[in-house]
């Protein structure tokens, strides 16, 4: 018995008469075509949406947008790879009418239409709203780090620049010493030392590099920035989820509970999440068009001012409080061991004494009230409470009741933290692993923002295809 064999390459094969015959009715490219056809590209801001009256005809931006949507849906993001797909892929041939734009045309389209691409992503979000795919009751906010086009060696902070400059100075001093000794040293015919010309060239190269690092160092001081990246100036060194450090961006997403669709997203170069809660929650509330909204996030978003903004807008937050107390590490009582009595405006300490209001100050853009008691000196458990000779002092933000109410909500509904994990993490896992979009190809915050919009759009399209099917999606845009 032989193996299964294919036909000989020289045999004449009768293919179907049209490319249309290769594309099934439920093929996603049919929705891509219908969706792009339904868009008003001129209103969205695409360049050359109307053909010029003179000159060489340009490619229709609708065709290039179709190509990018297909590529991002199928793990093909490079302009050179998209150029190849247009020549060999039957689905792309059907989608573009056998057009074969070159890679530079493809790359320029993405670069020149950043805002318009973001607008297309928003148009699909509105389509999801039209299909009633958003629950609009609970959303999860989370951030994840994506690698930038910038090697860690080309990212510097002040300490690293100082160390690099010192190392260069030592090398230069070493070469200068070798240059002085070159004439006096005996020449070994088997291992001749570097010539004076070679040494001068090395010294010149190192001196130029030192001057460059010194300029970067001065620039950091003048701007007040903490770090600088040479390949992608907007990228920042960040701690990734596995603990290592990479140069990249922090992508924020808001995921709706009903179908795990991404409602809003934003690319930032902020290594932390805590300043982005209110911004993302308010944008999600506006997009969903609801009066009330529940938001769950991890402890990285714990920030009193952000929670206050959310509460003022009718957004109920569920965020666990991080344990950052120094006293806990020392084995002393923490603030959680003191009970605030709102009626008396005082704190009750573990020994049963009252810490009453003393004074108020403005610190770190917050109004802070301080509480203390004169009975600390003779307290039998003072050693377990504080090392301060004056006794224990408790600080309280004037709006801390908002955080206390949130803490009670989190304790009353512990399942919310599990729901947060189930909502916010799978989209990032799908984007990074299944779709292969764990890194950016472009440089600059604005450009990677548009690139992320294509990624989010392709993720949402995949989700909606699984939920309602291609035919329903086509019917919604035609």
C-alpha cells in the first residue's frame, strides 16, 4: 500500500471560473468588504478619499484599509508581508480585486491615516452598540505592557547615563596612557600593539559617544524626565507581568462583561495604572450611553482622587486596597487596626483610646486631617503601635469615606475580583498569544496608538463573528 499522493505539477487542472467561487458565504473577508464599503472615509479623515482630477491615479484608501483589516485578523501586520499576501492569497485577491500595492504604499497608508484608523475602530464599537452586544452594567479596566521598537540598551535613566559616562572616561584615560607609552614600549613582532593612529581613532569615537551621553544627561535634567529612549523617544522602561524589564508602552482597556468586547482603549507610556481609572471609566460610560456603571479593577488603580471622580459621575468602583504600610513590615499596628467613628470624628485605637482631630494640612494635592491622643506615653502596648516618642498619629483624607465605602463593597462582594480576572485578562491573552500582537511595529505614541486601534478592532471583529456570525454582521452594515 502506497502513501496518499498528490497530482503531478504538470497536469492541467480546471480551477473554478471566478475567485468568487473560493470565498464561502461565512468567510470573514465578506464582512470586511461590507464594513469598509459602509464607511464614509472622507468624513473619517482618510487622505485621498476622493480621487484627484489630475496626476497618476492613487490606490483607493478603502482597498488599503481592507488589506490592513485582513492582515491584522490573520497575524499579518508587516507591510512587506501584506504585499506578499496580495500576490499569493486568494482571499486577499478577492478582497482587493487582484490589486498588488507595494509595501511602501501599504506602510505609508497606515502612517498617514493615524486618526482616521482610530475612528474606524470607534465605528465598529458603535456597530456593536447597535447590535446590543454591550451589557453596559459592569466593565473591567486593566493595563498590559507591550514591547516597543527600542532595545533595553538604548534606554537610559540618570543613573545609567552617569555610569556609562564614567566607564567611557576610564576607557579614554586607558587609551591616552597607551598612546603615551606607544613610543617607549618595545615592539613584539608577534603581537604588535595598536598604532598611534588606531588609538587616536578609538579615543575620538569614545569622546564623541561621551559627548552624546552628556547631552542626554543634560537633557534629562532640563526636561525633568526620568528616562530617555533613543530608538522610540516615547517608549519607556517598564516592568512586565513576568517581572522582567522591557522598553514599551502601557495599554489600557475597558472590557464589557456581556461578551468580553473591548469598549475603550488607550496607549500610554506611563509605567503605572493608578492615574488612568477615571479617564477610562468616564470614556466607557459615555460610549455605552448609561447613567450608572460598575467598574472593577486591580489594586494598581487604587487612587483616592480617581475614585472621587468616578463617584461624582455615577460610577461605582470595586478596587482592593494595596497593603503598603511600613508598620506592617515592622510588625506594628497599621491604620486598619484603628476604627474611625464618624459621629465623634475620631479614631479608636487597639487599646480603646480616642485619637481626636488636631490639625489639617494640604499635601500632595489632597486635604489631610491628622488625629492623635496625649495618652500614648503611658500606653502598655505602645511598643506594638509606634516608635515615635510623641505617640501615634493617624492621617485621614477629607474624602476618605469614599474609600471606606468602596472597601465595604469589595468585602461584601468578593466574587467581583474573580470576575475582574475573567473579564480583563482573556482579551490581552488573546491579543498577545493567539493573535501574536504582543509588540508594536511603529514608533511614537500617536503611531502605536493607531496600531493598537487596528489590533483592538481585529479582536472585536473576531469576537463578534463568534457571537452572531458573518451574515448577521453583514446585514447590520448594509
